[in-house]
C-alpha cells in the first residue's frame, strides 16, 4: 500500500497537475475540490499528509483545519494560499497547520515540503507503534511491507523486505550476520545467501544517493543509519 496524500484543491487544472506530480514522486493521491468532501475523508489517520487550499468554494481551508484538529488527528497539513500577509500565516499556523506555501509556487519546492511532512509524521510519538520507521529520507512501513526513499517506492522481494524491516527496527544498531540469518532464514541455503540480499538491498536503497544508509561494520555486521 502506497502512502496516501489528501489534496484539497478546487482548481481542476492545478489539482490534476499536483496529483500527477505526487504520483511521480511515489505517493498515492486522493483529490477533492471542497472542504465538505475532505472532512468526510478525514475521520481516521489514513493520510500521511494533507495539502489544503485556503480558498475553498464551501468554506475556508482554515475551518477544515480547525475541524481536523478537533478530531485529534495529527496528520501534517500544509496550507496553500495566495494570502501572503504575516497575519494570515500566523492564523493558519495557530489553527494547526504544519507548513504554509504561498501561491504561485514551484512544484519542486512543493514536493520537498510534502516529503518533509511525511518524514515528520512518521517521527511523531506513536510512529514506531504504528509500524512506520524513518531513517533519514527512507521510510519503512512494516504494516504494509512498503519502503520508500525520498518519496519513491523501492521494489522489494519478500526476503529483501523482511531484512530491511529488521534493519529498520534495529536502526542505528549493528546487526550481525548471525542475527539476520536467524531472523529471515528457513534453511541452510537461505542463510548462505544473506550477503547476496544485503548486496541487492544496497543497490535498491542507496544507489543514486549521496548519503549511504546501509553500511558494513567491519568484523561485526551491518547497520542502517542516517547519521
């Protein structure tokens, strides 16, 4: 299951444009055009973040935001608006917004802010209990067996996923080969190829990124760390 973003935007062309870019970034998008439809969806902690236009046809975005917070949902919300005064930004933030993006905006900046909100969400209290682990820009969802880096989904085999989830649970700690074999192996043949799976994971998790997250600890094992 991909991470879901709720987009609340009344402008048809902009809603389609942002939805397409979110999809390209590896997110699943639910898009609505008004506050009423948004509030029907915002009853459970289903979404990893919300993009909320201030000027909606049926109510102000701030009203949606306030109602969301009265429901004790801590989903990160970025308010998008043409209103650029300090008073407007303060009002949105005091109403429970996590970020404020002034229109017109550059799409790259918008996506960077979404990625930051998602990372922030899975670091909030209760994130580990919910099965979400964040290591730098890597997110591992052990409930749905999905991993993303910088918002892009990482294709994993069942064995690779099991190993990565174990690393995520032990993030920052050295994991020996023996531990990995005990955790994921069902036969001697399985245990013999653990280093092969580590090699595959490195290529999928770290290739193309300056920061390498899966590292070898000489004579001890491996560690998944963002520091």
